[in-house]
């Protein structure tokens, strides 16, 4: 009787495109970032991304008077290309058993792992925007989103936006009388995966949305300490605090507990403000993924153990390239009693 071997069912050239297809289907936040491929095939692993500041509206000048030039300024973000990897092992016994589809499951799990990391990096970049709306007087709802949208100061109507909410906020949205569920829109109109629309923004769920319990503070009462140190009420490990803080932290930083837990909900413009249909150097997108090397899949067979390792890897960096196109809206996790 012939036995199906790993080499018969695992082909990296086939798995690569299969995983890429699953990544595209699973992506929540990544689709709203522009992919920049200028780093592909270019030496170096760091990039500085400029973000020009607005010089202000034109000034009225009297006849014969001289205008005072405004200095053109810019902020910049430098990042290092990162390597996101995940590996899974499949035993020959798993293949021989005939139970389920271990290879298909490996493809799905690797795709989830890769896109989960990229989505996390995208939302982390969005959280660096200084365009913040404090709606912590209440939970998320139509009026709060309207107020948050006001931070964009739009001059053009009907510019598409996406609001990301945590799944725990879905009920709060659904019971809002001004929320329009996705079934109210004709096919192909709604943004893919959106549960509906509120105050002109499509609403999508993502577990990457942070429930904020801690806020960075120069004189905070809690200090981030090395993993080798014991945790106390005033000393906490980075892994304990960072998942509940939207500001990137390091050992030595201080935080305070938030006065009330809240969700930090990014609202992202997903199209240009200008009449052009594509982004240009004059108008950058909210987020940009700088791709160095797209997802690759490699396999390695260990005959002595009868195990195949399947590894997926992606090289990229993510940056906030237009802070004016992102508003971080803060809403209470639970309605005040």
C-alpha cells in the first residue's frame, strides 16, 4: 500500500499564493494602507518618512505691503524594516491519519499569524496620530462619531472613512437609532466586512482596537521594569501594561491607570481629499506599508523525526504618513452609571 508523504502534499510554490489569498481575505486594517514597493530590491533596512505640516491659509495683504514668508516645516518618522515570521510543524502521522486537513489548517493559521501582525502594526501606527477626540464622557454612538469626524475639518463632502471598533462595542452601535446596518445598503456599496455605517463612516470590527487601561505619564505612579524584576503594585512588566496602552512603552517609562477604561477607536480616511483618484506626493495616504519582501513560504523536512516545518515570512515597515487623515476617538468601554 502506498503512503502519502509530505513531499506529495506540501509544495511551497502552491502554498505561497494560497496563503497570500487567505491573508487578503483575513485583513481587517491593512486594506486601508497604501502599499509602497520602493524598498523592494533596494539595499538598506531603514527609511525616514516625512510628513509636511500645513503652512496655514493665505493672508490678506494691504496694497504695497510685504508678505512675511512662512517657514515650511515637516516632522518625520524613521523605522526599520521588520521581519514577521511564523512556523508550524506537521508530522507524517498527522497526514497518515486522514483526519481533517492539516495542510489546509497550516495555511490558514500561517495566514492569520502574518496578517495579524501587519494589522497590529497598522493600528499601532494609526495610534501615533496627534489628532485625538476625547469622547470619554460616554460610550460610542452617533453623536460621538460626529464630533470625532469634526476633527478632520473636511472641505469636501462624502469622503469615505472607516471607523474601527472592538467587537465588544458592536452592541452599543447596533442599538444606536442612527446606526445604519450593512443590510440597508445595496450590494457592492458597503466597504467589505463593514457591519454598517454611522455619521458617514463605515464601521468594521477588529480585536486590534485597544481597551485602554493605562496612559503614559512623566510622573506616573507605575514604572515599567525589566522582566527579571518582580512585579509589585507600582512596578509592572512591559507585557502586563503594553496591551492596554496605545503609546509605545519601554523599560523605565511611567504610566498611570486610566480614570475610566476606554476604547481607542481609529477613524481613517480611505480616499484622497483632492479630486484626483490616486494619492500623490502632494497628498499622502493615512498609513503606508513599505514592503521590502512579500510573504514567502519555505519548508524543511526532518526525516529522523518525520516532521515538516512550514515557515511564512514577510519583510515590511508601517508608518503614519498623513496624521490629518486619522482621528483617534476615545469612548468609554462601559456607560457611566
